C-alpha cells in the first residue's frame, strides 16, 4: 500500500480505486452511484448542526486546530431570555465572523467537554502517535484496486491501527 495527499474533490472523483462508500452505494442503487460518482451531479445536503459539531471536533482532534480558531460564541444580545437566537442580531454577528462557525454558549461548553474527555482517553494517545492523518491509502484487495482515507493510521505493536 502507498499513501498520497489528494484534495477532497480529487479523492472522490478518482474512480480507478474504489471506496467502501462507493461500493455500498453501487450495491444499494446503481442509479445513485452513477449520479454521485460518475456524473457528479448530486448536490450535497447542507450540514446539520451535529455534522458541524463533528467537523469541528475532527479539526481539533485530528488536525490540531484550536477550538477558538474555528468557532465564535454568540454574545448575550444575540439570544433571547429562553436562549433562542434572535435572527437579525445573529446574522449581523455571523457576518463579522467569516470562516468561523457560530455557536451558542452551551454548544461551546459541550464541544469543549468532548475535546477534553477525548484527550483523557486511550484513543487520544493512538491519534497523537499516528504515522499519518487524513492521507489517502491505495492498495489491492482480491485483485481489486481500493483506496481509503482514514482519519489516522499508525502501528501499535505489530498491528496497523486505522
């Protein structure tokens, strides 16, 4: 197997090597496979709040980015008494925080707790010692060209950890 750095777009458009997601989509619906991986005309859905939280955690834990570089916390004047967002004020605040994801204070606290809990886990040591992160790995399995893009990989004793 060998590794390579490819852009996200190039990784998904390269159909010489197959991914687990491509195979799963092909098995479930050849039409969906065609539109997603051959024609490329599928519009990706807008990320949900939980997906955004996952992207933030991924960037902090696997890419070494600082949580405060990725997010901005809504000030009190953007929230009503029950903690709901005041749309106009939130939009104004968001317009000054280009490139950052805006969160309510409780969301920030939750993400910060998750990061700290992960840093106390055994898995964190494996990630920290990883050989590579976010790199494409190409290989052959049962005479098929395959690829994957693990969050991280490295060796633990005589085993490969993905």
